[in-house]
């Protein structure tokens, strides 16, 4: 996924996450910050009561050098078969499941 996003270089890029009818504004740091969202990510996690084992699907709606916007779907409990990997795919953030 990171290959589709701006590298951000020395500055962070504005990021918006939309889940349901709510939205969260934050920043995405790109390569220099290890492809992480800013501290506002914690608000998204808390507001959505995310727990270990929850799955997130990020749909890229907008991507430019100055802004990215994702629609996020939270999956809990019964996952579709294609999201239950038989090998190590999806086991951690270094090896995500990519849906095409």
C-alpha cells in the first residue's frame, strides 16, 4: 500500500480517515516516519474501540502530494475467507493482505 502513497519527504501529508459517518483528520509521515499516521491515530483507535484481532480495510479515495483520504472498514469476528490467510500473509504490518 505504501508504494501508492506520497513519500512525504521532509514534511507530513494531510490525511483523512472516514469510517461510517465520522471522519478523523491527521497526518501521514511517509518514509521518514516509518509510514505512520500522526498521534491523532490514537483518537481513531479509541473512538472505534479497536482491539487486537480487529481487521481494517483501507480504501484509498484520494491521493495527491498534499493529501490522502481513506474510507476505513472495521472487521470484527467472522472474516471473509479471503482475509483468513493460510500462510503468513496478514500476520503483521510488514506482510499485509492486499485486495486488488
